């Protein structure tokens, strides 16, 4: 399970690692992230009972969630 001390704080500016997500996301979202991978964390999400996802707001205002290993410090 991800430890909360390792998760970025809400409001933090982080970057999505496009190489770690491009195989599981729709093309439209990949295009949006490719234009600007920098996002702001908005919260956390329980994923499958063993991990915590990070919800983020993209530059276009859309919100999505990602696994912690798909996020880098901004």
C-alpha cells in the first residue's frame, strides 16, 4: 500500500510520465497530456484496496486519476 508520506500533497504541481500511461489511456487524453504533462493534485482515490491513486486537474480543467508511480515531481 502506498504510504501517504510518499504521496504529493493536494495542490502540488506534478508531472505525468507519459511513457508510463500511454498504453492504458484513450488517444484524446494522451494528446492532452503530451501538450502539457504538468498538473495539479486535487485529491486521492482508493484504487483496488491495495493502492492509493492521485487525482489531478489537467490544464484544460479535466480531472483524472493516476497511480503514484505514473506521477513525478513537477
